[in-house]
């Protein structure tokens, strides 16, 4: 795992060595083992290396035989050995055993089409001296980040925003639309970032730069339309086989590895597969909170159960509210833009612990978005209950049921079902936010905005969700939801958080569920293999639960889904509430002109303490206030 950076000057000026050095220095944590630079007239490529494969000879930037093609690469290609054998048979000569060099030679043969053959997580840049073309590419699911800036006099890219802020002409200015969206989603949606003029290359996309012209286009997308037709038992067997193959490929490397073990179905499944394949005792790592935290949120007993079952070398971190508060600023600094996922702080701390004994970590990230975990079945249940209304002729609905509804309580379910029946089926799911909880509504946001935000031309934050649902319209209702979650929440929150929190400690995170052959298999599963109705109950991730039965304890298979649980209510009552008010009343927050102080106070004073309080609003403003103080962006 590494950090990559580069500059291309449109006016032909030589690339500035000092600027490139500053860019790579800003990402030292991503690659403490090695560094390198390459210059070709107006182009400069930089690299920081965390050595995993071919540690002795994998120095970057790397080139082909005649030095006409150069690459900087961040990630891992899990099928590189297979591709290498094909390339050698075609006459290509290799200097190293690294996966990086495989991409170079594959590009020689296929150009930007090389991405189609790559299995893995990656963000890379290739400079083709023959055609004066720069190619950027990001993996299909967005496991690895890649940012860029296209200005009036040049182009720059990097694995982290802080590296781009070292480039002349890149102003540390605030993107007001991003602030507007953050308050709805708790993260910034791609391709935008919190910084004006800095963009994310979206997952499954390539970018080409030639003659000062930038072209961005997709090379892959999730497709739920090709459904598998086979007996249920065969689909269960195929699920197990594919996940087993993916996990095995993710163990490649010359450094120690471990597993983040929450005690849930997904991480326990990965732990069990690694334990079967590994020739040594697997190291597992779990995090929880001290005894005063909410016990119904505590996953440590399940993690211990899984660790005992597989005989792992288990490590635990038990956080106190004080440690959580102390970790807030480090988390915000490492994220680089406002992102208010409460689980990021324990992940940051656990990554710091894991780095003491391993360099590679595996996790179960992505399973829920592919196989319908969490509570995906809840909106599906509402949709199914409305189907009987939709089957009634419209005239009868209008003249028969509508008067009946008006005679009942105005908030009755019948009103909702009648509304659904009069609209396209997909409209129901467009009303479901692209993450599990909604935050500030459009009305709430505008009520608390100060002069800077109030005067800005801001688009409604739900436009990005509606656009994603538009692309998913041909799919079945559940698949529409999974598409949106996989395209937005997964890369912009979960995977970005995972990358930044682990790489802050030079720790590489791998996610076997998101190897694209498994992703495509999951997309092909029919709805009943993901969410299975059992009487009045719904069993999510049905196919995975059946596949896991041959490997992991029944108590874990049958347990209620919690996710990476954080007892935020308790944390706020034990210090975070006071900290939040201090930040919101701070000079940097008030002087930004982004919010109306009196209106913010009025909204937040209505939030009671304890579980009944909507801590999310206070949490978002706390995180944003700390971010403002850390990075001090220009608001003008």
C-alpha cells in the first residue's frame, strides 16, 4: 500500500521538484518504507511505499523495458501472477516480481483497457511518453482513494488531499455545496470534496489527460439485471467457494497479516476462512467500550466467542469516553474532510494497536451493501405491503379508499400506501436515504445558515441519491437500494474511513467481499437469496448465513446485526456534549460566517440528554467545528 502523487504543467514548465517532494512528504504515513520520483519535462511523478510484495525490488516510479511508460501505483492486484504468465508468454520481460510492473506491461498491450483485467484494489497513474498522455484509474468499488485538481495552468493528483494542498495554485478554499451535503449525509459525496477545485475520481472510472484536456469516463458499473438461475443449494455452495477464493487471494504478501474481528457474521466468516488457510495462528483485533457503556451495543463477547472457536491470537482494545474524546482530533485530521461516522475513532485506535504486530489487515466490509444486511428489509417490507393497494384499480382507490383514509387518523399507514400506489414503484425507494439515518433536513439546514451559506447557490442534497436511483431504475426494488448504497455510502463513508484510519498507521486494509468477481456474483443473486421472508420475520443475508453454517458458530449466525456499534448516547453524557458546545461556541466556528449562532443554539438546546436525544445533530456540528479548526479553509 502506498501514496501516489503527480503534476503536469500545461504550459510546458518543468515540474517543480520541491513541490513534488512536499506532496510526497505530506503522505509519509502511507509509505514509510521507500520513496521515489520521476521527471519528464513538464511531468513529475512521486511515490511513497509501504512494502508488501517484492519488498527488495519494488521501487517506484516504475517503467517498462524502454522507459517509455511510467507508473505510480497504490493498491494490490490479486491476479497479477496469472497476468504475468500471460505477458511473459507474449514476450514481455520483467525486472521485478511486483504486481506494479504487471500493470505497466498490460498497459502496453491494452492501453486504458488494462483495468478490465485487474482484480484488486488500486489507484494508479501512468505517464505514456510516446503519446504525452496521463492515465489515472481507480478500482471498481472505490477501495483506494484518488484525488485530482485541474487548474488553469496545470493538473495534479494524489492519494490524499493534503498532498494537493502543497501544489501552487490549489487554494485551501471551502466547497459550500459539500458543507450543505455533509449536514445531510455525514460525509461528502463524490466526485466533490470539501475543498473547492479538488475532486475525487469516482470508483470504476478512468481519467485521461492529453494536451490539457481532461476526460473522465466509467469502465465498470454494478449490474443487477443478470440473475442466476440455479438451485438454491448450488448458489450457497458458489457463495462459499467464491468468498473462499477471494480470501485466499487476499493473503498474498511478504508481511504479517491479521483480521478485524467484530464478532458479527461477516468478520467472523473472514476469520474462519483465514484460520483454515493460514499456516500459523491468526491474529485478530477487536474494540469495545468500558463497562459503563451500553451493554446491548457490546460486541466483544461475540468476538471472544469467534476467537476461541478458531483459536486465534486475540487482541482487544477497550476504550473509555475520555479516550474517545481524545481521539476525535486525530480522526478528523486523518480524514482530511468532514466525515462524521462515529465508528472511525475506534477504528483509528484499533489500527494503531494492530500495527504493532501486523502490516496487513482483512475485514468484512462490503457484505451488507452486497447481500442486504442492516435493515434493508424494512423499506422492502413497506413496499411489499403496499402492493395489494397497487393491484386495486385506480378508480376504486380514488373513490373508495381515499374517503376511508380521510375518515381515519391522518398519519395512518393507508395514507402512505395510497401515495405509493399513485406513484412509480421506484419512487418509494428514492425516499429512503442513501445511508441508515438521516441528519439535518433541507429546512433545518437553511434555518441555521449564516451569510456565507445562505447566499450560496446550493443544490438539494438528495439530488445525488435521485440520480443514482435513476441509473438503477431497470433493477428490482431491493437491488435499486443496494445499488445506491454500494455507489454512495460504501465508497464515500465506509471505505474512505477504512482507508484513512488504517493508513494513518501505515496499515494496509483488504476487503475480500469486494473483490469484483464476488461482487458480480452477489449482484446476480435473486432477491430471496438476500432477504428471505420467514413468516412475519425477514432474514437478511440469507445466502451468506447458509454458507457460513458450515464454518462458524450458530450463536453468531443467528445474532442481531449491530454493525460497528458505538454507544454515542453514553459518550455524550460523559463528556462529548460539553466538548461539542465548546467547539460550536469557539471563535473559529463563529467567525466562519457559515452558521447563525442563535439559530444553531436554539436547535441544539431542544435536544435532551440520554437515549431520547438526537445526538446526531450535535455530533455533526462537533465534527465540522473540529475540522474547521484543524484545516482553517478559506470561506470567501
